[in-house]
């Protein structure tokens, strides 16, 4: 029985890229279930991809092979890698920090290899489509029981690239944070926890610019069209609009600084 494969990319669905990768998997691992986590990561946004992997990983099968491709450096000197987590899941993708959200969520990286074994790759390997020629074949190999060390030379897990997000600045009466993500509904996730607001004394509401946003438990706790602060499903503070897009209303994008006071 093959391991399931969890598939995430920034390819979108307008082109054939996702379907081609799934075809490669189906040829090599026909009984492997493929879970399409998302193919709507913003183009080349490695940080968003890593965050989404980290959010989702704890809810995936424990023996999953995560196949993740958000790869602005495709064809360059960046390494293609496969990683085994402490819990026994596998991660396959570029060594650009993308996989770090998942391995941190799954207890850490226990072992890793650079994917270099020619017999396991599609030849000739393209300089522009490693998802098809390197990552999908490697994920299929792991899903069907190929040992990690057969994929290539060992890599020290501590040498893998990781993404470290900055924490908030908490002072009495103020929390300085940043926009981490904007989801498809326009909800704005910050790098701020509810406890940070509590520590700053912002227990009931906080000002964002010229607007005062109440802290609420559900979207329905404010009238339609109103802004509010909510603890999202990942335990972070999010700026929301009941029935609308907070990102559009406030003009916020990932990376923007936000001061709550």
C-alpha cells in the first residue's frame, strides 16, 4: 500500500502543470492517493507556501509524502531535497525554506538527502520544470517504499534552509505586528497572538489607524461590513470584515506593518 501524497504548488489550474505532475505520479505510484492541498499559492511566494504547509501538516495522514513546489530558483544551484520528519512523514521540494513550515509542525527534520539519483528522475531533466522531472518522481518513489537514502547524498538537516518569521513588538498599550497572510476571503492574519494583545492591555478592542476594531469571537458578533479582530483557527489574531474583505477595506498585503493600539 502506497503512502498518500499531499500536493501543494503555485502552479494554478489554468495550465497543464498540475495535471502533468499528477500523471507522473500515477504512472509510478498508481495506487497512491493524492491530496491536492492547494495550487493557488501566490506565484513564487515561498513564505506563503511554507506557512500553508505548516498549518495543514498536522491534519494530514501521519505517513504522508508532502510534495511542495514553489520554486523561484528552479534550474539554479538551489538543491532539490527530500526530508524525513521526526514523525516519519516525508517532504519533497526545493531547499529554499518552503518545506520548513511542515517539518517544524511535524516535530523537526530527522534526515535529509539531496535528490540526485538519475535513475529515479525523468530524463532529460528540464531546467524549468523540476516539479515534473525531479519532485514528482521522488515523491512517487518514497510513496511506494523506496528508501530515502536511495534518492541521493545525505544532507545535514541543520543545513536545510528555513524561513523564520519575525515576532511582534509588544509594549504597554501597543502591539506592532506584520501581515503574514491574506486568505481568499480577504481575512488578514497577523503575526500576533491574542495573548500579545492581552499583554499590551488591549483586552476589548484595538485601534488600527483611525479605526477602532472590537475583539470578537465570531464573524457574526459584528454587523455586516464591520471590521473586527478575531482569533483564527491557527490561534493568531486576524483582522476580518463580516461579509467582506478586510484586506481590501484597509489596503493591506502580506508583509505590511500593522500597529494595534
